[in-house]
């Protein structure tokens, strides 16, 4: 069963970086959990492949129920990309969609409204570059140990 993060409203903000082929690293701030670092095997879908994306959810709710429902999720998240795209399905209006499986076989996904995520301009990648490097260095060994790196 997929954990949908309260239909996306429990996802506050974050970034995902797919500039290194075969891996996505990032940080997502989630209600009831806080910041969660990710190291995922795989790539974004072709529409945003090789990019860095940021997102800020205008519908975010810091709901106390979030801690009860998802407070025990793995942190950090090590796993595999299922689908990360700004245009996930030809029959739907384009919108940010993020879905992955953890090494414990938990299935996570969230969708945001169009405009709540964007590709980070090259000139503004400096801060994210440093965070991505730290996350990649900290979690690569864990991912390799789990068969995910």
C-alpha cells in the first residue's frame, strides 16, 4: 500500500537532485517527521532527467495526525525511484509527482499542484550542490550495503 503523505498536504518542501546518472538524492520536510534525506537508485523521468528540482507545497498542513500515520517512516530513506516527473501521465494535467520504494519495501508517493515545483536554475544551485554532496557521501555506503547503490 502506498503512503500518500495525506494526499500530499503533509509534504512541506524540499529538493531532489538527479545530476548523477542512476541516483537521486535530496531532502524532503514532512509534517510529523521533519527533514528526511533520500538516496534513491534510479532517475527522473525524461521530462526532468538530469536536473535538480525544488518544491514548496502551498497546501502544506502541519497536521498532528501525520506523526501518527507516518512518524515511524525510515529516516533516511534508501531505496529505488518508481516515478519522479512533472508530467507523470499523458491523460492527466502535468503536475509534480514523486514515488519511490524504500529498501524495506515501503511504497511512498506524493503529488503537488502545478507550480509548486520547479527546475532549479544553474546559477542558483550552489546551496543545493553542497547539501547533495553531503547527503550522497553520508548515504552512499548505506545504499551500497542494502544493494541499492
